[in-house]
C-alpha cells in the first residue's frame, strides 16, 4: 500500500517581504504544490493523500482562496484526508464548517473532523488527532492512541504539533510524547505516524516510522527551514505481518528563501557579490536575505548600492538581514579630488568629507550625499 504524506500547506499565506506581483505568484505556487500531488499520485500509484494539519493559513480566508484551494484538491484525483491543525482548528469559526467549504468540497476531500479511527477501507485505518482550538491542554495524539489494539489492522496516525524530544519546553501540555508513539508502534497497534508542524522533512526517533513531511512549498529562510518543498511517498507492505515501511521524499516546491552572508571590504568584494547574485537561477522564484559586513569607501558603497538596487528588481525579493549586517563607510583620502569642481562647491565637498569621517546621523547624511554626488558625476541615475 502506498500513500502521500504532506502537511502545512497553509494556503492563503502571505510573506511581508513580498511586494507587487511577487506575492500573487507565491500564493499561486503554494496552490501549485497542491496541484502537483495529482501527477505524483498517478506516477507512484498512491492510494490516497494525508495532510497532517495546517491546510489553511487561518480560518478567516477570502472566498476566492477557499474556492481555488478546493479546486486544486479536486484535481489530485485520489482521496485527500485533511487534518485541522493549529492554524485552522475546528473552532466556532472553522473554515471546514463554513457554508462555502461545505458547499464546494469535492467528493475526494475528507476532513478528519473527529478524534479517533477513520476507515479508509477494510483493514486500513487512519487514526486522527484534529485540533479543536489553538491551545490544546493535552497530548491529542496520545489520547487517540490509548486502547488501540494490535489486531492486524494497518493503521496510520495523523497528528500535528511538536514532539517532546525536539523542544526544550517540556512543560507544554500539547507536546506529542514520543514514548507513547513508540509504544503503540511496538505493540503493532499503529504502523506509521504522519506528522505536521515542522516545515522541513524530518525523521523522529529511530523506528523509521515517525516522520514530519515538511511543507510542500518553502515558508521560511534556509537557516531556519533547511529542507522544505517535499512530499513523502510512503510504502507499507501489508503482506508482511511486521508492516515494513519505506519513505521516499519527493520535491514538489519551486521557490527558495535563501540567507546569505558576504564580506565587502573592497571593490573586488562588491564585484564578487554581483557575480554570485547574477549566477543564481530562477530569480523570479528566489528570495534572498542578505547580510553584509565590512568597511567600504564611499565610492565602493555607491557601487554596492547600485548592485543591490539592480537585483532587488530581478529577484522575487532581496531584503537586508539586519542582524547580520554591519558596514562602515569612510571616505578614502583623495577620493573626491577628481570631480572637476572648484570654489564653493569644492569647499562644500570637503566639509561633507570631514563630516562623513565622524559618527552620528550627520555623518550618515554626509555619506549619503557624497554617494549621490558620485552617481551624478558618473552619469548614473539619482
């Protein structure tokens, strides 16, 4: 038996650093990752899809987002089981019980809207632990595992949240206890645990049966989220009493959020940064968070600004990584001697240079003025 394990679609997500047409393209890519499950299910012969929580970014979605999302699920072509998570819990305002969702829900979409066992077919069951609020007061997965027998039925747990061994805050009531999961696996009551909440592919424990699928499209930068954009193809051999499991990650995501650090102390360093950015593929689907450190002359800082301005227009977004950025700008000796100006203007430039070599807001303004002067005298755009 083969199925697809995915989670954290968070349809309707926005990212504050995406502006203009980049945000609609990103939203379309998130739905595109859902659409891609149809060809993947057909290629692999997957019997169904489980979505382990956070199908939607929140419960208050625009009607267009709900309709487009349901249409993408319809196209998958096999049963799709949705688990409410912390972003879209089954509370009083749940999207899953809205008039629009219930009216337009395709027949192949099933909401795991109650805790416990849901039969897929004779001999195969899903054990669901849906969220009914954003702040559970207990381990929801442990509750649905309690009392499950090892009776030869193949069972897949579908849960959402943090596993206790992965977080320092052990007192959080909603943590999923790994010991309870492994006890249920050991007694043969369940055979695979499909988890959501962590946005990168991650295996929990050593059984080979407890996995986070990660989000099928990137949601955060790679220093936080190292391996997003995947779906897990899960095989369970029902002909073997031990129900051996094989898990195969498949990439469906098309966007990248990359964190970069670069030292800039010379014009050569600025040129190297330009080359590195230029060589990056798929710029329209790439967001760069850039941390820069170093000490530059006003001339080299102006060249850096021109470089960054160009690539900010080419990439989906190019944003400063403030905590990793520290650039000192100081005029070099003789840097403004060849401007071809004299008299009052030359005296004004000398005064700006002197101010720029101090500290404080006046120094920052002076450096900006000198950089603008260089761009103007070189024929660049102001």
